[in-house]
């Protein structure tokens, strides 16, 4: 079984939390028993999370050697300049080594997304923009670290797709069976 879940902001990608105070987890969303996350999505990121009860499938989805492309929508602070976009496309030097080249596209208009709770802080004097970023590696907080490295801190991050699986119109906190990757 493969489940596509739209993880809300402020939810852990696990079913329990021993933190004090406890944080929200996947346990509150009525997911089928026996599934677990195939990969991770940061606590403060939103969007597509795949869950499965099949170990080999989880491995194919999450292991970097399979190079399954992940597509993100990133709201960044600042007005991206061509050199910044090119740096992201070429690969960025991070403290754990250079990243692979990314597919990066400046969106002309904000994507049609649900409101975030809590909302992203709006500042009249600081412009922001939306980027579509495609990666085939999956380092810890990679998109956030890459955009920060080129001077465009990420304000909001939504994963829209993993390989053939897409978030589409799935609302936050909802899930559906993902099938063969055409969802």
C-alpha cells in the first residue's frame, strides 16, 4: 500500500513524539495502520509525504541512489537575480559538500496553495518570490540551505511531487491511496 499525504506545517513525519511539550504527529490523521514515512519532510515544511507498509518500496522512494526527483515550491525572501538562479541550477557549496545541479524556475505568480497556519510574516519593504525547485538528492533541509546560500532565505516550503506522485488538489491533513504513481 502507498499513501499520499499532505503534511501540514508543524507536524512531525513520525507517529510519536517524546518532546516536551509534545508536537503534532502523523498519529492524528487517521492513516492506515502499519504505514510509515518513505523519506522525511521537515517539521516546518508542508506538502507531499509518501507512506507505505512495504520496505522495498520505501527504499526505492527515499534512497538517494535511486535519484527520484522531488519538486518543491519555495517562497523566498528577496527578488531573485539571474546569477542567484544560475547558482542554484549549477549546484551550491554547502558545509557538507556541493549539491548536485537543481532544476529551478522562477514562478511569475504565487502558486494556488492553501493558507498556512500560522501565516508567513509579510513585510511591505521586503519583496518575496516563488521558485519551483527540483532535486534528485535529499539532504537535511537542503532547499532551505541552498536558497540561503545564494542570499534568498526560504519563507515557506511545500513539496509538490516525488517522482511520478503529485500533491495535486489534496488538502492539508488529508490522504489518499497513491496507486501506481499516476495520482
